[in-house]
C-alpha cells in the first residue's frame, strides 16, 4: 500500500492510537456530566464502558432528535425514538444508504468521485434501488423457508457437539467457545469453504469492525491491507465457481452466476462478501452471548424459561431486541425534511439508533428488562425495516432457537461468573468476553 494510495483514499494520516486518544471519554465520565451540545453518542468508548444505554435514555428524554456538531465522524444527527427510526428506515427515497452519499455507518462521507478500487467497497446494503434490489435478489435463494428447514438438523448437530465439548467445573469464555464457534461453522457452510477456514472468516469479520482499534492495527491502512487478504482468499473460489457448469448452492456460487452480480468488479465482489460475512456473524454471535448475560441478570426470567420451554422462540426475539447487535445504521437526507420539529437539510447525515428505539419507553413497556414472554416483541428494530431488512433474520433466529433448545436439554444453568467485556464500537454492539460456568441438569 503506497502513500499515494492512502492519500487518494484520504485515510487519516494519524495512528489509531492518536485518533482514539483525541476523542477519548474518561472512565469516570458519565453521560449526564456533559452539556447536551457536547454529547457524542457515536463514540465507541460509551459502548466499551457499558454506558451507552444511559446516553440514549438521556437523548430520548431531552433531545430525541439530536445534533452532534463535532466528532471523529464529523457532523451528524441522532434519531433515537422508535417511531422516528422506523420512519427513516422505511422512506428510502428520502434517506439514502448509497456509499456515494455516505453509506450506512458513522464516518462515511459523500464522495464526488469513487476512490481507488482497492478500497472502494460497494455492497448491496450500501446501494439504493434498483441496484440494491437486484443484487440482494441474487443471494436471497439461500434463505428460503425450504433451505432453512434443511439446515436445522445440521445446526442442531453442531450446537450439540459444541455444548457437549464444553469444560465442566471450569470457567471459560462463552463468546469464544460457543458464540464464535457456532456462527463460524455456519458461515463456512453458507460459503461452502472448508470448516478449518472458519476462523479466517471470523477474523475478517472482526477486522472490519476493528480497523480503527489501536489494539489491533497501528493505522487504518493496516486494517484495509488485512481485509484485502479476504479478497485474495475468495477470488480463487470465485474463479472456480464461476467456471463451473453446474453451479453450487452457496453464497459465492449465487454471486458468481447471478445476472446482476456475475460481472462485479473485484472491489464490489469483496464488499458484498464482507457484507455477508459480517451479517452472518455479528447478529447471531452477539445475541448468543447476550442471551446468557440477560438471563443471569434477570434470574426470574430464567426460572420462567425452565418452567416453560415453549417460550424459547419468543425469548429469541426478546434477546435480539434487548441486545440490538447492530446499534445503528446511517442514512443521508436527499432533500430537506423535518423530523421531530427539527429541520434536516439535504445531505445531512443521520444515525438511526436501533438500540435506542428498542429501549424506547413509549413503545416497549419496561424496555430495560428482559421479558421472555413479552407480547408483540417481533416488532423490534434489530433487523431493520423496509428494503434493507436483514436478509438472514430467519436463519439467525433459527440458530438461536436451536441452540437454546440444546442448552436447556443439558444445563440447569449457564452461570455468568465474572464481568463481561465489550467491543469499542458504536456500530456493532458486541460482547468480547463473558466468563461462565455450566451446570449440568
């Protein structure tokens, strides 16, 4: 990677450590300590310190449509109430997701011209219609009801093997031993790559979220270089499957033979592969971890579950609401529009906070509690609404349901025995470590 390439891409010349230090929120700082005008809900430090819910509770009370003028991501609005988040998400003609207009996460800026192919990573979630619809349609066959039903037995077999292999009488990290392992195995199946390569997929998924983390990469450029290894790995697979006269039934084959995707440029192919890797990893992985954490936090709900295992499907939806694994998506206003009495100008950046909408007291009763028999819980925002609703949401729910059925068949409790650790990210609301012990039935 040359200095010229970095300049063309406009990567920050400073190190990740310098950027993190500039915007650091001290551990002693509470959300209520700051003037409202200085509150930056997108700072990952709030999430790593497990204070993000207090940030959004304050915003919903004092400024449900809130403007942050200065941040490491630039200027942006925060949309925090359920009804407003859903409004933005379902009006794609007013609010663009396109990468050329700034994309779907904080930090993206409108681009006058595409940057070099190496780093310009379009993907269908960052496209508006009609490109979005035709590219999404190419991989949709993976998630039909018939295909999902055919996967259930395999998921159950793998979940059983993982749970049976857990150490007894010892403390271990549930995230690494269960959450990552089950999602990694399923990712390898969806892409039809060797199971021994599943940890590469997890690594690339983690890299996407940790490009700016000084504990992983000294500069963003190092992270992008690591991501390019993902292209090198999948490009060979792409070539093989594109040449096949009998297309397979995996995500790469669908992309390689789809009318709208078979001629993608390398950077667009990589963008869509990364989208599918991250989408197949983060929601399921963090909801698996969050379910254990939440049931320990609300032991009366754990008792309720023990008495009635038929609640598992509803509990799965409640866990996904409670965790909100994708904390926000961004949109760019394509014309002047008013939200909550505030004038949003054309090309303003908006962060729609799924996490906050899922904790909105005006929509969910007692929203900060896990209630496994909560009525109408499937109304949650975690999978999004409108054309960008998560394509793999049913697969995620099935993995969670099957896993909890197998957990309850084996263990009287998965006991949290230490403090959780959290990802420094305001995009993926992630749990990195959850120390537990399992107790057999």
